[in-house]
């Protein structure tokens, strides 16, 4: 077989394309994992907030620790129908949320 000057540059070109594809895939995977962690943190914080809120719904202001999370809520209006709550998870994720209560049509 005759040696030619095309083989080495072609091999280097293929190697660079392969490296670019692998590093791009790793970057996409890393970004996807970060988004999944953000979504998990949001749903965990929201669920813990709802559980703590159900227990302390009769008071206008409350601070509670649910597991390792710290939850603070305060009513915005004088009859407590709207609450502004803040929760801090153990890993440092922080969520602020407004909760609106429905009016009961009780006599």
C-alpha cells in the first residue's frame, strides 16, 4: 500500500469530531441533571410547605421546622385568606410562594 499525505490529517479530523461530540453530549447531560435537581427541589419545597401549612392553617403568622426545612408564613390580609410563605430546604434551596385560601360557603 502506498503511503499518502491524506491519512494523518483525516484521522486527526475524525478524532477532533469525536472529541467534540463526546464533550457536547457530556455538557448536555450535565445541564439536564441540573434542571432535574431544580425541579426536584421545587416539588420537595412545595410539598413540605403544603404539609406544614395544613397543620398551622388557623394562625395568621407561623414559623415551623418540617424535617430539616425552615418554613415562615405570614398572612397578607386581615382575615387570613392570603399567605406569603418562604421555605428554605436543607441543601439551601429557597422558595417563596403565595397561598390563597378559598372561602367556605358555610352558614
